[in-house]
């Protein structure tokens, strides 16, 4: 990192980076984000729950024929070892239990 100017701007890996101590305070936004008044860096104080994966689109879901064609292609390309490994993984997967 090279030395910067008197205003606290430094060069790090080809980019200008401000060296701010955030002394001018933080402005609060309605969505829970706080932003430094002088440099604009954002700080998140609260995180919401993680989103669940979206439902699969029934229009793009594979049909039984498409799944069979994909399995036949996998067997032709990889041999039966692919299906044996997949069956082993499915046999040993853990079942989620709701408390």
C-alpha cells in the first residue's frame, strides 16, 4: 500500500481507498442500514431471516421422460457407477425431524 495524500486517500491494488475513522457520525436509513456521513460506508445492524429457495417453476420442471433421458445419458457417459453412487447417497441421507 502506498502512502496517500493528506485527506486520507490511499492506493490499494490499483484502487483508491479512503482511510476514514468514521468520526463524523452515522446517518440511519429506514431499512436498518447506517451510513458514515463522511465516506458513505454502510453498516448493517440487524439481519433478517434467510430466504427459502424459490419454488420450482412447474413449466420448467423435468417430466418423467426428460429424467429418464438424462439418466440414460449419464449411464452412457459415466457407466452404472454414477447411479450406484447416487443410490448410496440417497440411502444414507439424513431425514430432517421437526421439533
